[in-house]
C-alpha cells in the first residue's frame, strides 16, 4: 500500500494536509532571493531547499522523501513539506489510508458490479420466485453502509504495511530484505507467490466462512449476506461489516507471514474484488470440478450449508461440504426453466427453516410458477 499511498499523497493529500494543517512559520518564513541564489552556489538540490523553506511557504520539515518503489515513483511537490503532519505521521497515514480504502473500495465495487450487471448478469433472474422485492436497491444500501465500517478494521493492517512491519518487498535483491522462503524457492518465488497466495487464503476463508455458518454467528453476522437467495453482482460486497472483514483477514495476514511483492499485492487485492463480483453474477459459464465459480456459489446462496470456498472446491471436497451444481444450470434452455426453479424453491424453503427457523424475506407479490 505504500506505492498507492505515495501516489495519493503526491496528487491529492499533500496539498490537502498543507491546507487544513499548515506548518507553523519558522525563521525561513520570508522568501529571500539572495538566499535562494546562495543556496544554488552551495550545491543544494531543489528537494533539500524545499525542505528547508517548505517550498517557500515558511515551514521546516524533518521528513525526507524516499521512493516506495524503484519501479514507480513521483517526486513530491513543495506541499509535501508544508503540513504539521508529515507523510510519515502515523495519524496522517491512518486517515489517508482510511479514505483510500473507503473511496477506492467503493469505486471498484460500483465499477465492477455495474459492468457485470450490464454485460454479464442475466436479467431473467428477476422472475425467479426467490428474487426479493427491490433487491438491488437493498444490496447497494447494505454495501454502502458496510464499506466505511469495514475500512476501519482494514486500515490498521495497511498502516502496518506502510510502516515496514510486513514482508512486502520491492525486489528480492533489495538490500537488507530476507525471508527463509527465499532460501527454498529463490527467485522462482516471484511466480510461486501467486498460486500460493490463492491456496493459502482459500484454505483460511473456507474455515472462516464455515465458522460463520455456526448458529451462534450466523444469525448475528452472516445472515445479512444470505438475505440474497438469488444474488446479483451488487450483492458481492453486501455483508455485515464484521462478516466482510473476517473473510478478508487471510488476505491481510498473508504479507505478515510470507513475502509478497508490492505490485503483486495490489494486483491480487484488485483481483479479489473482481472475483467476488464474478461469483455473484449468475453466469454459469464453466462447469468446473475445481473452480468455485458462480454456479457453485449459487448453490451456497440457495442451500446455505455447501460450497464455502472462495476460489476452489478443494477444501469443500476435503471437508465434506461440496455440492455439485445442478447440470440444468449450464444449459440456457433449462437454467431458468420452471421445473428447475420449482426444485430450487422447494429445497430452499426446507433449508431456510433448518438454518434460520423461518423465512422473513419479502419477495413482493407472490411469483407464480406455471
């Protein structure tokens, strides 16, 4: 996240903090062209002199710029030296990362869910007997309420990463950086980290997700997400905040246990957001026995106690909770057939009584199955 934070600081936060929390004036408050000329003769570079004069704004900063990455960096402007909160202030980092997590999390959600809704999601779902009244509005409302709260729980991990307490790295050969896993895999870890990340997080999410279905936790935390029996892409992030955060813990835990390249971290975090939308889009394009795609996840929303995995069916198979999607889901003519819907509704009604005791959802006007 330090790469993201550096870019956000340069193009937005530096000027914001310099405006709302300006530094107190120092002895360098008045711009002196003679001093500027003298500084030039003494061989000062622009950055050093900007630090001393606060970009001719009248403040002294002890913070010194160090690029977050050798592959991508942007020189800071004079505003970087004009705030009471330097870039390395933990308070500033917390506030900035909270805003980034909230705003960009919302941006990714609305962008991906909207594109999926327009180009992928089959609107025939609206006619399903278990599709709720005003469901999309409810899904978006739940997400908009949850994301800013989830961000509060998420930011401490990002702050710890930015302050150098994780194993995020820029290059394996970076001086002073080491990890025992490099002794095993060497430079091949550059490629192995991707599948290993997916397997590690998939394993932990399986058990976290399964734990959330325990009666003690389900009704308090996980039931809001299971309100959507036939989800749309907008249900992808419609969680109770603690539920959503708990299932994201493995993603944040990984770089504190294993090395993860900084840009790989950003790419994987973005991929996770997209994948979460994809498994809720209702487009059953692949009947894969390995990948936990939209069809598998639809089985989970319909029948509750199956297919807890995030990316694969591996842990469900080993844990005895795998349910193969109905073959009718993969044929266009039977996917939304009345017979299939009738079977789904009948079994779902039985399962919801078993899991929740009663079905308190509002389906609007009763949808008749011909």
